[in-house]
C-alpha cells in the first residue's frame, strides 16, 4: 500500500521563492552583461574617435568645428576671431505687432540702422536679417519687445575685437566659413582654413600697442593739417617684419560698407602703404647718393658741387626750393636737400647704375609683402639723361611707401635688402636677403641721415635720446598731365636708434593744408616729421629702446663740413 507524503504548504512556498530569486538573479546578470557590453562598445567608439580625430586634425578634435583660425598679434592679443554670435531675424508673416511701431523701437535699439530699413524688412514677404553680430544686451532688448515673429539664430561669425585697429592689415572675411576679402584674411586664406592648422591661431608680426600709437598720431596730425589722408609704417630694419602699418581714413571690418572710390584716396578700404603709387620726392636722395658712393662716383664728403644756379636741360629747369647760391658738399646737399647737386651726382653716375639699384630694391615691381592688394610702381618708360637726374630726387618715378620703407631698412642695416613680411618670424627665420649697399656706404649713410635730423630739414623729428635719422620729402601730385602745386604728398622716412638701427619709421601726409602752428607751411619738415618724433617717443619703450641723451652717432668727421653763417 503506497504511502502518500504531503508537504506542508510553507515548504512549497519557500522552494518557489528560491526559484523565483534564481530566475531574477539570472535575468539581472544578463542585463548587467548586456549593459557592460554596450558600455564597452560606446567607450571603444569614443576612444576610436578621439584617437583618429586627433591625428587627423592636428591633435584637437574640436578644431573641425572651427571654420577659420583666429588671428593674433605678435604678443598673442586677439585681432580676429571666429565665434558663435547672435543674429536677429524676422518672419513677417508671424508678426503680431504694428510694423511701424516695431521699426521705431528697433531703431532705438540699433540707432545706426535707419528706421525705414527696418520697416521695409518687417513688411516684406520673406524671412530677413534685422541685425547680424548683435550684442547680447541688444538681443535682450529686442527679446523684451515680446514679438513672436522675431527670432535669434546663433551663427558662426568673424569678429574683429579691436574694431578699426589694423583694419587695412587684417582686411575682412565676409563670412566665417568663406574666403577673405582683403588683407591678411585674403593673403593667408589657405592657412586660416586649413583643417590641419585652423585650431592654431595665425600670429602676425604686428604689435597692437605700436599699431595703436601709430594710428593715433597719424590721425591727430591729419585732422590738425586738414589733410586728405595719412599713412605710416614701423618696420623691423633687420628682419623685414612689419610691426605696424596704418592707412587713414580707416574702416570697421565688423560693419562693411561700400569701399568703392575713384582713387586710392577716395576709398577708406584702400591701404595707402601698399596701394598708393606716389612720387616720394627728396626721400630718394640718400638712396641715389648711396649708389654713387658704391660706384666710386662720390669718394669724398668734402668735394663740392655747383649749386649756384638751376640746371637747364632739354627745356626743363632743375632748381632748389631753398637756393643756397653756392657750392655744396655731400653732407650739405642732404642737410639742405639740394635737387641741383643730387641731379649733378646722378648725371655723373649714369642711368644704368641707378636703374640697377632701384631694381634691386624692387622699385620696378609690386612691393614685396604677402598682401594681395599691392600696386605696381610707375617705372619710367625711357631712361634718358633728364630722367636719370629727376628720379634721383624722387620725381618721374612713383612707388609705394612700402617700397621706400624696405629700401631705408637696407640703407641703414648694413646694406641688406629683405622683403617685408606680416608673419612673426622666429629667431632663425629672418631671410638672408641680398646686398644692395656696401657695409661702408651704409655706415656713412647712418651718419648723414642722423645729421639731417640734428642739423637739417628733419629737426622736427628729433626725439630726444632716440638718435633718429631720416630724410624729408615733399612732392607735388600729378593732375591732368601736370603737377598741381596746391597738392603735396609729404613724407618722412627714418630709422632709430641710428647708432644701431632697429626700426624704420615712415609717416606720410596726403595733401596737408598747413595751420597756424606751422605758419601755413605744408612741407614734410612741418607736417610729416613731427609725427615720427611723437611716434618714436611713444613706441620706443614698448619695443625695448630706451632714450639715452648721453649717446649719439659719431659725426665728428662730418660736422666741420657744414658751413654756418657767422654768429651761428
């Protein structure tokens, strides 16, 4: 007879709970395994992206998000940046407010935009920008209007935080992801948009502090002289690096307007340092006399040349603005800026040696610098005897101020010509250059240029303790086939400190009118030279050149050659 064993209900319940617990445990383990596998796959994927994106984009995977590299000055100060910016746009069909009233309120927030322009966009048929590159406080003010038809898209924008500072150097990029329109933005477009390097800022040779000082002094003098325009450059005499380059009037690359003009002087976007072709007058005299010294035509500083009367040749008369009425030696020729003697020396030198020097200085082509907007010089079509004589003192040939600055660097740095550059160069990156003057001629020219400032037409450029040397130049502008006596371009080309030249400083005024302070005089000695003095005094300490009134260029062998009237 079979025995039936009946288990208590409590035991059955316990076993069921054990089974359920085991099932739950197994399911949990399965979920944990699945979660771990997914986590591992995601981590591996992220590691893959990190490793290969870094290799592809120069070590910064985020660089792929930056369409254009930043631009900074030689000290790292930002000059151009790509960043997320606010824009304000409108969908006219969704507006709930009255367009006329809304246009009035928008004009109050953006006073530089006409009310009529806003009204036209608000009543249009399609989506339109009301403002690009709006400031956060402006966006907040528009948002406070409570208009649902107005939107605030965030976009990549090219911004220039220093506004007009160095605008002609930087140029502009119409869109952050587009090509540069001019300046560095255009010249270095490939570098700025290179996926391998756009995470690294482009460092320029420009020093923002020096740039600001140069622009400030040029603008102040332009206003004081009621001039049409002005320009200037500070150039490293030994490397060719452009430390500052200014052209006035200026423009704001953040707010581009039409830049068209009939001439360079009429367009705010025109960079007069590289685009204006000018006859730069007497600033050419040291170059021409330097060529004569190297060719053995001028062998003695004491030799005298006839400056008692103008030179008449081929129906032309070459005369001095301030006739001395006597024979002059070489130092006196430069100190008193004699056209007559310079022309006589050039006549002895001949056309070929003078042409050779000017070609070596790139006067027959566009200035040597990276910018695309560069004017080609106006080179004489015929080099007869008259042309040789007139170009020696800067008439009959037109070059840019950039040409002249680079030439003066070679004249004072020991005789080596180097092309100008807007890139900051490393310690070993300066080009070797080419010799255009002998070292002996360069040394003598440093004495003569310093003498011009100490004793001659450049006195108003004499920044005490900085040992400035240079040459003035005043030239009438050509107009309708002849020279316009009422329109002058005045220039002072210089370097400092002249006992060990480090920087070339050039200032130019376009059609200065003169004022009470200059007694109505408009020449370079009164209008351009003072700018150089004030610029040097401001930038010297910035560049590590401190004034020292106990030092100067040794000129003891030349000073006795200057004739002085009794009582001087």
